[in-house]
C-alpha cells in the first residue's frame, strides 16, 4: 500500500526463494553462535530460501568474520550475507576493540562490495544477555538479509 499517490515506494519483500545466502559464524562463545545460527537458518527456510542455497562458514572469532564475508561477497555467488557471533564484556578493554572493529569492518565490506550484510554479532554484558537475545537476533538477521537482497535487486532494476 502506497503512502503517497504520486510517489513510488518500494514494498518490503520477504520472499527468499531464488536467493543464495552466506552465513559466517564465530566459534567463540559457541553455544550462543549455534543458537543464532539455528534461529537464522530456520527463518531463512521459512522465508523460502532453499537448504542448498544457504552456505555456512565458521571462523575462530568475531574479528575473523569480516574477512570471510569479504571473500564470500567478492565471489559473486551470494545475494546477501549474515554475520553471527557474540562478544561478551570481560574485565579488559578488549571487548570494545573487538566489538567496534568487527562492526566497522562489516560495514566496510558491505559498502565496498555492494552485498548486504545482516549484523548478528551480539555485544552483551554477560552470557545471560546473549542467550536471551540469540533467538530473536537470528530471526531478525534472516529477515534483514532477505529484505535487503530483494530491495537492492529492485533498486538495481530501476536505475
């Protein structure tokens, strides 16, 4: 439904059929990563992305996620990508470095390659916060990946 009679507006499209989605998951804080991954893949399938069109790679930690995603984006085989992991605050400044640099690098990869990346790297105070958020965040990332892939396709067609 259009908000304005004389202005074209792109509709939100959450149909994942025909899309190929790559996921990179950090193995650090593995229980949380697996929870994110389960929710994300479940939602991708619900949205119509075929099992054979979902590719999963794992990496040691959050700082390794951007390089794997960059390689996937440059391959030209993916319509959208998803970053999954958890950075849990500890007693040192390392939390801020990892959280900030991983997020910045995801944005850089996305903007330089033109492939949308859903950021599912949780940054939490403790394990309980991460466990409470992982299910919904995984679902959200699947929806973001599909929506952005569809939107970018529409924007490319209208250019």
